[in-house]
């Protein structure tokens, strides 16, 4: 780990500087103790040169694999927020194939606070779903869950590829900082067998902070692969879904 061009938060004028350090967390387990670099005194281009390792549960594999790096300035009586970056390990592996890569990432000047939030999820379309019914088709319906609230699209009878273009609003009131940082969005495509009976086709999950740290706090028209269980690739891809989140 190293940094450059960090903000000077201590002192004034030409002598202003910072005492930066970085905390690292994986996923949405707020009970886990963050890993932390040493503090580099009086530097805006610190070189920590430290290695950190995270264990990924084999049962969940790549679920909750967003690594968050939070840079702060150490002061005598506390710390000052300098910026944060989130890395989706799944996307990293897809892009670089697990090869060690040096990459500069821009710190985002955003920090969650206690208050009200709104999440907008647009389910656009699905493609190439695995057939579920005896006729070689399926009756897909998409469920979206965020912090205990679940909404769903209409059912599309006898379709393996279809357009929903359904916009959902999740109005989340009076959330504390830790709740927002640990929140995730679960999207599940199911095969409707009746009014109260559904079979899971495939699912995916994304952390709310990962969306918030993107440009304009938005994931715009992203295709994702659906698997049987969150983080489970053993079952193979069950289809694809196009979505957007703000």
C-alpha cells in the first residue's frame, strides 16, 4: 500500500501535512476487527509497504468480497476522514485473472452518516435463463431485497429472455452509519409456479457502499451472471440480468 497527493489536514500554508493511515475491511461483517496500517508521520505520499490477508469462507466464496480501504489522518485526540475506496474482488478477478497488479485508485470523498437514504433499483431484463418447466421454458419474476424490505416485478410467463424495465424505490429511514455500511441488495430471479410457490433460478448480491462509492452513486446498466446461491459458482451460471442502481 502507498498513497500520493493526499490532503493536508494538519498545519497551515507550505508546512501543512497529514499523518495518514489506512483501515481495511472485507464484506459487511461489522463485528470483524478492521486491519490497520501503521501511521506515517508528516507525509502526503506515504509508503506503508505492508501486506494484509483476508480469508474467504469456502461456503460463500465470492459473496461479500468488497474490500474497503479507508484513509484517515491521525490526530492527538482523534482522526480526520481523508477518503475511501472500495474494490469488488469478483470484478478484480474477472479483470486481472488473479494476477498480482499494481493499480492507483482515487479516494472518494464520501462518508456515510446517520439519516435517511433512498435506493433505486431498475430491473431491466433477463437473458438465457436455465429452463425450469417441463415445456423447456420458465415463468420468471424478479425479487429485490434491501434491509428487510422486499419488492418484486410482474411474472413473465413462458420466457427465458424478457424485458421487465421495472423501477423499485426503497426509502430507508433513520439509519445509523454502521447499518448503511453493512447493507446489501439481494436480487433473485425465481420461476413462478403459482400464487405462493416459486423456485429459485439464480441470484446475485451487491453491497450498498460499493454502489455509493461509484461515480454519481450509480451502477448504470450492468450485466451480471446469476448463480443458484450467493457466492456459489459450483452450480454454474443460471442466466444473466441487466440492472441499474442509484
